[in-house]
C-alpha cells in the first residue's frame, strides 16, 4: 500500500480522491485550510513551505503519488486574482517541486495536477500573464490581468490553469521527472458540481455564463466520477502516461478546439523540433 499527498483534501475532487485512496488501503496525507492532516494556507509562501515540509515529514520522505487539487475559482473580488495565482499556480508548482525527490524515491510515482478546461476554452487570456507566471513573475501576471477589470478573476484563473498545464508538460519529460520514474500529468475537468462551482453559480453573472456554456454531453461533472479518473491516473494503468493533459469535460474543449490539436509541428516549429530530436538523451 502506498502513501499519497493530496492538496485540497477537505472538499470536492481532492476529498473524493482522498476517500477513495483511503478506502483502497493507502495512506493519505491531506493538505487544506481546515479538516486536514496538514492545515496550511497554500496562497502564502510560508504556508506552502510549511505544508511541503510537513507532508515530507509525515510521509517519511517517500511518496507513491500526489494529487494537487487545492484551488480557488474565478469568483469576483478585488484581491481575487492574486489569491488565484498564488493558490492555483504556486500552490501546485512549489509543492510538486518540493516533493519530487520523495516521489523519485519510490520508483514509479504518479502526480496528478488538477488543471481545468478553462485552459483552452476561455478566449483572450493574456499570453503575457502566462509567460510571467512560468517565469515566476506573479506581479507581472497580475498587471496583465488587471486591465480586464471585472473579468480579471476569470483571466487570472484561466492563466493559472494554462501556466500550470504548461509547467506539467515542460517538466514531465525532463530527466528530473521522467528520468527519475515520476509520471507527471494533468487532469482538465469541465464544470464539476463541487462547492467551488456552487459558489460561482451563486453569482448571477457567472451563473448565466456557466449555464449557457456549451457542454455537448450535457450537465455537470460529478466529483466522485472525477476522483475515479484521478485514481486511474495514479494507478499502474498510467505507467506510460507522461506530460498528458486529460480532458474530462463533457466535450467543451473538443467543441471549441477540434481542429487546433492534434497538429503536426508547423514549418516555424520544425527547427526547434529537430533541435529537440537531436538533444534527446543528452540531459536536455
Ligand atoms: P472545492 O472548493 O470543492 O475544493 C478545493 C479545496 O481546495 C477546498 O477544500 C479548499 O479549502 C482548498 N483550498 C483552497 N484554497 C486553499 C489554500 N489557499 N490553501 C489550502 N487549501 C486551499 O473545489 P473543487 O471543484 O474540488 O476544485 C478542485 C480543483 O479542481 C481546483 O484546482 C479547481 O480549480 C479545479 N477545477 C474545478 C472545476 C469545477 O467545476 N469544480 C472545474 C475545473 C477545474
């Protein structure tokens, strides 16, 4: 039986995944603002440092897997964009990075980062915000989202999910992650009926946008069903899964972006492709 770290373990998908892992006989070290083995605020640097160290101590510096599900939604509020970026981006990247050696210690650990289909279905997300996040320039990312005024939380949310997905894809294939046997992947749900979504549905403007959003299969996702996807991505079935962003969203991403992906590398991308082809195996 294994040991798993789960952030956001007190509610929604993180809670459902924790319950399933425990029911299967695993040890779960849950991290959340309340009702968790490690109570910490992942929107602050001190909280993240404390949480990552406390989990390592409880887990004896060996982790079979991790689920990074803690996150906040794009509900309105003046300080909301910063909270979103701190929690949804840094709360994932800093903890996953801090746990990498403990994950490598168990041979074929799996990490599931809970992203969102907001990463591909929200238009006009400033690229500069995503670039800034990936360079850990949170203030720069905030400046790029602030110009959207009342839509700033939605832009910060989508930017956080694009950046975290890209971080997963960049890191997953490196000698530090894949080379150490750690499978790093992201799950991208659509609207799932959890307290996070309920808060959004309680805001008239957001409720209208959510209810009018195209979901080809209809309805909302269910946190228990999404937890089954998380467990699948933690299981041996995922031994060959690396750097994938798995959409479980009722078809919204396919509806909007059917022709954007998959595509062959374009002419302008080809030199970089060839460069990577040659560099593989040299510690890239
Ligand atoms: P939820 O609100 O039910 O659970 C999120 C958990 O994260 C809560 O227990 C909360 O206390 C914790 N959390 C929030 N801020 C924290 C902080 N600063 N420090 C420590 N813990 C903190 O939400 P849900 O829906 O289960 O969300 C899980 C993940 O799924 C989030 O990353 C969210 O962005 C993502 N997601 C949710 C969707 C939805 O429609 N519910 C859709 C797509 C992605």
